[in-house]
C-alpha cells in the first residue's frame, strides 16, 4: 500500500497533519496522536506502518467515544 493512501485516509477522516523534520510527520485526531516516518526512497508503507496507522485510527475512535456523552 502506498503511504500517500494512508495520509489521504487520515485527511479524509479529519486528522490534522503536522510536518516534522525530514520524513517525520505527526497526525492528530480527537485526542489521539500518531507519529510516523514517511517511507523513503520507496513510496510503499511497510507492514508495521500499516499496523501503526490502524492502531492510530482505533485510538482516535476510542478517544471520540469517550468524548461523546
């Protein structure tokens, strides 16, 4: 899976993108924060990055559920 597709998904669900130095990028959604390094020179996400992206989204959903009365 291309890393750009993961970033696009994060943006589609409303995550805020915070650029770091070099390939570092952070996403914030609800109270969840995900910190990633963009893959380079390849554009493909590594399996652990896909797992971490899923965990970030799950954490964001859980944070949203806790915020909702």
